[in-house]
C-alpha cells in the first residue's frame, strides 16, 4: 500500500524521480514474493504425497515418488 501511495503522490505532483524510485524499489520485491509462493506450493505437494502414496500399490508408489523427485529437482 505504501508503494502504491508513493506512486500516486508522484503522479499527483508530476515528480518522475519519486515515481521512478518507488517503482524501482517495488520491483525488488518481485523475487522474494515469488520464492515464498514457490515454498508454499512445494510444501503443499510434500504434504499431499503420503496420502497419495498410501493408497497405491508399491510399484505405482515408487513411480509417484520418482515423479515428485523429478518435479522438485527440475523446478529449481
């Protein structure tokens, strides 16, 4: 909210330096937020694995665990 407010103030006063600085500082937040969202997704996948594997026969469970391992390795 603070960044949006800074952009609005910059627009109101037609100050390109303040607007550019606010935009540049807000753009640095993209990567940390993206990594936090990745962690949440990975956590959900890891939490559902035992439930999915418990109902499968051993050979299919091994294949499912391999798929998960490949997904986790290739994503990063």
